[in-house]
C-alpha cells in the first residue's frame, strides 16, 4: 500500500519520547514522597511493565489485522474500523479524542501549578489562563510541521525535568 503523508520516523520518535517523559516526570517527586522510595520504585516498575505489555498487545493486534488484510494500517481509525466496524470506529474516535482533550487539560493545569511555584507573583488560575491562551492557537493550526521542528525542545525539556528532580 501507499504510505500516508505524515511525520518522519525521527520526528515521531522525538514526539513519543516527549510525550512519555514529559509531564509525567513532574509527578515523580510527589509519588516518591507519598509512597517512599521502595514502594514508589515498585509502582514505577509495575507501570513500565504494564505499558510494555499493553504496547506489545497492540502491536500484535495491528500485525494480525495487517496480515489478514495484506496491507499496512496507518491510523487508529483504520484499525478500529477493521476490528469493530463503523459504529466501533466512531466510539474509538470519541474515546481517543476525549482522552487527548483530558490529558491536554491536565497538562495545562500542571504547567500552571509549576509556574505558580516557580514564579509566585501571579495566582495559579492566572497562570493556567495565560498558558491556555498561549496554547489555544495551536489547536487550530492545520499544518503541524512547524511544531515537528520544535520537538527537540520538548526532548531537552524532558531531560531538564529529570535533572531538576534529581
């Protein structure tokens, strides 16, 4: 089959690293302070194992569907259509979009909380509104290739999170 237009492998890998290491790393100090080093480490290892297992299941499912169809799938929409039909595809779209909206909202709240801590001259809600106002235009951008070029900034920021936490 013909490959769909999209991001390069390098840019996609950078985005995945940013997403996986990004905001979640900021929650580690709270996790470890509430659970202790041993339990926090065990919870982190369990989460990593579960994530690897679930990604493996998804990869196997995609592989089986591609083998059956004898062509590659490029989107979750295509996978949902093949597995669940048109009605299931609509539900998967709704669930995935809801997940991303919720994750984005939580990320904006987290950024506001961190800015309140780092720069306490404005209240928490003011920071959340400012960050939301700055990020909102990105939601309406049709061509995200500009953001793709900035993905290295996210990777560097993720590495700085780790340095700051340690």
